[in-house]
């Protein structure tokens, strides 16, 4: 998404990873659609919405339109590519659960950071920029679940959105108060988000329930 | 919706048909609301959302705000008119299923074209303009189904959105590569969409399911 | 929300009441989330969406972005404050049903008026400004119910949105055709909305159902 702006060379890594995140999110949409026995079209829509829903919501709230995936055809292509990929490799996708978990988490981490950057770029209060980071990372999954008529997963399970928020906080602190190269801030943030998620699953962390 | 721009005379036909499409979509919303035993207010809201949901989503994604039905009071009036109409003619509406199918399909075809035109006007990539056409035609029905707590129909049945996409493709090709008067491109597109829909129902075409 | 514009002194009362409305709406979100056994994060999101969903929808439809709660950190703070408040006073909140009904109704009345004012400020047709008032007051609750996988309450029960619409009409008439100080128009409108709601519950008024 940041392709629109003049970018330093290392950002092309983010761009590539952002596209991978989009691709992986699309696959997660396709999996739920398959479980719900949707047809190919419905599945494609769910894949699309899962992949771009977060960034789109962020852009609409901020007022940055046309929304980003409309300005860079690479995103729609990454999503459409997920369909044949999933159909061809479906046997492996089921088995590669762990691999996808890693990619999915990387995707979330990336979307958190790029979403937060966009928020800061639009002069939002830092805490709201963090919220925009979390929105970018999680809303796609929420809309996916609503389209499939389920209570959104993130409201029920796992330290998921919380990991995004903490990652966003780390990124903001590093960015504002350290003299680290943004490259490193970036790597640290991604590591924090991935670590929290892995630990939370390993040790069955969960937030207390409302009662 | 295109009333805002300077229009050739034949476009007033589109405008009229667009209003009819809005009216027919509103009725489809009222029918589902009645099935769900909503009260008059809830039914009106569902009618409204069904009729304008697609165009509104398109406008928000593109960044064309205030959204179009807010700039032309004729649209809200067409929707509100559907309520007494439905109450008075309810016996016929049930029997006139076939008539409404035709109108509904015309509505979808019209919304596809006007949505796509708006996308092109905002300099979107042609493939994204086609998606905007499909969004204009189908999202209203999706929101209607979500409000009524059902898995959106278009994810489950019928070559429906696919017809819109194919129609949009035909329209684009005619518009870009033929010297046809847009009047004719328009008629051909509508015919294509209607034909696909009728044939798909007659011969029980459906897209393969994800598994 | 109107803080952005130059305000007469009495408006700070509206601003305060608007924040209270936000706070009370957040609590209503927390209550439903608790019933659905969501975790603290999910509950916070539902609270947020319930409180700002209406105003956000209005701002997006009108094209007033970044949406208002992003421009005034007091709104997010009012929402977050609802969480510890609800946890500490949960025993009382259940018993104070009547108190909360009053606050909730005041919140709706306030959101109706401020939403309508914003619509008029953006030169919408008065009838559409009224719709924007109703949208501001009711959409938050609708999204709350969708997130919790229920058919939105306002489609099923109570003269609720209707009270908003009638209140908006009264406010508009007073504003356009009387020489009353807007302070009084305001009080009268709030009283009308509250009265309709109380009477409708007391006498079991409801709109006829669609059939």
C-alpha cells in the first residue's frame, strides 16, 4: 500500500511481505468458504473481503479513498492467485497448518505496522493510529466471519487483536523514542507480535471473559 | 445517479430504468422483511439498504461522497413508494414472480453498467471498474441477507454475480474496442446479463463448490 | 462532535451530554457482550462499535472524514472508561435498568439532533438530514447486534427509530419555522423523543408487522 509514496529501498521488502500477507489472508477466507460449501464465486468474494477488509475499513475511516487495493492491481491479483493455489495444493494446505499459522501471523504483524504508519501519516493521535493498525490486521477476519454467519472468531478466542495492539505500541515507542533504523523497529515489532501469538497458543493464554 | 453529470438525451432512459431498478430492489427487501416478520420500520430500512447498498458501497470505496442517493431525492422517494405499493399489491406480487424476476434482472444489469461507468469515470483500472459494477448490483442483496441473519444468497445459489461480471466485461469490450453507439452497447450488455440469468435458471447452471 | 466548529456556550452542554451518551451506549454494548460470553477485548470492540457506529456511518455516508471520534480523543476515552465502570458496578447496572433506560434514551435523542445538525451543515435535503439523525442514533445498536449474530433488535421491537425520526422532524420544524432559541428547540426535541419512547413501552405500542 505504501507503494504510493516515495519509499526507501528496504520498503520493497515490506511491500513484498504485504502482498504475501494479502495472499495468505485470501487463503484463510477460501478455507472457511470451503467449509461452508460456498461456490467458487462466493469463495472468491470471501477471500477478497478477508484480504482487503481491514485495510479498506482503515482507509474509509481515515478518508483515504479510493481505497488502497483499488490503486494497485497487484493486490487483487495476489488474491485471485490464491484460488488456483488453494485448489491445487489443498491437500498440503490442510497439512501445512503450522506453516500457514506462521504466514498468517506475519501477515497480521505486517498489516498492523502498515496500518499504523498510514494512521500516523494522516496525523491521527498515536493511540488512534495503533487502533488503525489493529483494524487493518483484524477487520478482514471479522467481516469474513459475519459473511459466513458466525460470531467473529476474534471475539471468542486467542490473544489475537491484543497481540496487534501490543505490537503497535512497541513499534510506536521504538519509532518515537529510539534512534533505531526503522528497519530494526520493524523486525522487532514483527517478532513481538509473532512471539505473543505463539506463546499465547502454547500456554493457552486468554483474556478473562465478561460476565 | 448519473444525473449529476451532463448527460446525452438517451441517458434519461437509463435514469428512469435506474429508478425502476431501485424500486424493484426495494420490493425484494420488503419481501424478505415480511418473511422475517419485521415491523414496518424495519422493513423500510431493509428495503432502503437493499436498494442503495450496492451504489453506496461503490461510492464509499471510490470516495465519491456524499453518496449518490443523498444527492438526488428521487431515489429515497422511489424506495418509500415501494412500501404502499407492496402492501396494496401483495397478492399480485406473489403471483407476479416471473415479472419481478425480469425487473430484478433488469435492475441488476442497469446497476452493473452505471456502477462500472462511475468506476471508469474515477479512473479505476478497467477490471476494478467491472468489480465496482458487480458491487453496485449485488452488495445491496448481501447486506439485506446479513441484516436478516442469513448467509447471503449469492454465496450459495445461482449464476448471479457472475452474470454481472460477464456483462461488465462485454460492456467494457464494446465500449473500448467497437465503434458502436453507447446506446447499443448498453442494450447488448443488458441482454447478455438477462440471457445468462434466464439460461442459468432454466438449465440449473451453477458454479462448482469449494471443497 | 460539534467541538470542531465554533460553538456558543450552551453547546458545551450538548458536548457533555454527547459524551455521556457515548458512555451509556458503550455500556449497552458491554452488557450484550457479557451475555454472549465474549472476552474483554471482544467486549471492548462491541462497546466501541455500539458507541461510535452511528456517527461513523453518518460521517462516511456524508464524506466527513476522518470520522469524528478520530478527531477528538475524548470519545475513545469515554468508551474505554465504560469498561472498568461496568466491571465495578455490574451489580448496580443490572438493578439500575430504569436509570439506564433514561440515559440510553437521552443518548439517542442527543445523537439524533447532533447527527441531523451535521447533515444540515453538509447541505443535505432536510428529510435526508433527518435520516442522518436517525442513522447516528440507531446504527451503532444494529452493528452491535450483527456482531453478536442476532437479528437487529430495532427491526423487531419497540417504537425506537421511529421516535428518532419524529424527534428529528420536530427539531427541524422548530429550527426552520419558529423563532425559538435553539436551546429550547433542543430541549423540546429531547422531551418528545423520551416521551414517545416511554409511552410506547408503557402502552406496548408497536408498528404493525409486514405480512
